C-alpha cells in the first residue's frame, strides 16, 4: 500500500489508478470493513486524526479531483466521507523527497515517456490534504532499496 504524500498530478496513469485503489483499501481498513492491512504503517497518519474516515475521504477526494482533471472516471460515490475541507496534515520535507525519488525511480522503468514530459527537479507539491514542514523521512515509512533524490 502506498498513500503518496505528493500531489496526484505527479503520478503517471498507472500510479494514479493504483493510488485510488490503495486509498479505497485504506478507507475500508479504517471503516473496519476488512481484516487485512490493519497494521499497515501508511495508515498511521490517518489514524492519528480525530476522524480518520474524514481524513482519508479528503485524501480520496484529492485523488478523484486529479483523475477528473485528466478526464478519467473514478467513482466518487465510493468515498464514504467525501470532503475537500479537512485540517491539513503535516508531511515532512524528508518524506516528500523520499517519495519523489522513489516515484522517479519507478517511472524511469515503468513510464519513461511520461516521466520525460514532467519536471522532476526540486521538491514536489504535496497532496492537497498535506502541508509541508521541515523534517526527516516519517518514522512510519518502510524504506526499501536505497533511493537517491531526483535532480
């Protein structure tokens, strides 16, 4: 499960679709509708919110908005608590840098043509639910193979 902190516009079509599916899975976990992924670390920041379902609803709404902008048809009725208004959740610069490098490495293999059409320099914009604060990679992040920041 990968619930990207970066703005959905940075995702290629496959990544945007996967993000939607995985956020729907996260919503199901938080709603108690599935027993799998109960302890997945990506859910920590949503569980820390007063209303985790509203927070994940805001996340899904941001992904759906990007999909609509691209002309995709994601079923927004699947969002249990749709909202664009939610108190911003902090995400660290280190987390955004890590995710950006991770995404660029994936795109170099999966979607090099898509990647070529997008600027990968600097810190990416965050998902609309998040606000950027200084700091290292989040403690809940599971780090895979070494990823170098994109330049």
